């Protein structure tokens, strides 16, 4: 495992901070589970959550972390901590060691590349998947926006996340400039709050869809009449789950629980989505 000094440098530059109010004070902090998730997710380190908690507790004991609302370090989304002023000394020490500095830069570069590619993929799915609609709140009209809790549900289904993880990813997408709260009053939350895609996001998506649609038609794609968005796939998937019959089935003396037959799924897609059987198989 990398040294604690290098691990600390990565953590200080990689854990996302959020603003919270606690006992009439404002803090720029992170949650215990954020820190543990970050350490566990470090490439090629294979650190367990228990070890990550112990590492964070050591940082806390050494006063590199400060408590906000808990008396000890906890792997919990509602346990909050801040980076202490003592942390600046770690940065100064690290820069005097060329080997450690190189290790930090390599790790940060790798993490940045992985996170950027992953977030861009999620961003593309998110823009096509969230349901935009004209909405009203307290007699005020908000055109073409989406609800925070709906977006969280979409991320949970499409990316196989927990709701807490979806909120974290949604905030990162918001920080990327993908969307904003309609009155600029809130961060991304799993709540009945309205958010709107930025004009830059809409323009980029329109251009991308135009290119893909043209390419699909030229190449004779089986779904050449229109580009299927992530939201359409999500809606069909929900319908698919509710209407394709599941049953325990026997095949060659083995029993397979709660499964469906491929031909029945193709029948369903052909009937409900007006697709040929060949198109249904591809879908």
C-alpha cells in the first residue's frame, strides 16, 4: 500500500467537499463514507472499508481531519469532517520528496482520467435519460426542467447505484456545469427540487444526436427512423420488467428460478414497441 503521506495528499485533493450548516456555523466538509469510498476506490491499492476507516481514524488522531458533528470517525453519509489547517504542512513536506511528489502526480493523473471518462459517460446517459417538463411551484412557471428525486431514481436504475451514490454523482455532474438549480439556491438533492440543463449541455447534446442520427441512417441501422434516448430505454425497461412473465422453468433436468424466455421477450417488444423481430432482438 502507498504511504499514508501520499494517501493523504490524494485524499485532500480528491474528496468532494460540500457546504453544510451545523449549530449555526457553516462548514466546507465531506462525509465519512465519502472518504472511505475514495480510499477504497484507489486504483491497484485493494484497501478494505475497515482498513480505510482505520486510516481515516489515524488522520483524525493526528489532527489532519477535524470533527464537525461526530465524536469519532464513522463510515456514514451523515458524519461530517473537514481538512484541518495542519494539512498544509503535509503538502509542504511532500513537495520536498521528489519520489513521493512523482507518485502523487501519477496517482492524481490516473484518478482524474478514470473519473473524467466515467463521468462523461454518465453525463451522456443522464442528459438523454432525465425527464424534462414544464413545471409550476408556488404560482411560478419553470419551463423544461427535471425533478431531483426523479434524476436520482434514473441514476439508480441506469447505473446500478444506491440513492446516496446517485446524489454524489449528480452533484459531480452539477459541478461539471451539466445543469443548475432553477433559482440557484440548492446543491443537487434527492428531493422535489427543480433543475435545468445548461444551454451548453443542450447545444452539445443536439449536435451529438444529429451526428448519430445521420450516421445511423447512412449505415442502414435497424432503428434508423429515430435515435433511441436513454430515457426511452429506461421507460421500456420498466415496462419490460412489469409485463414480461417470470417463472421457475426446467431445462435438461435443472430448474431455473424466476426467468423468462427470449422469444416471449421478443414478442413483447414487437407488440409494444412496434418493432420487427430482428429489431426487437437488437433492442
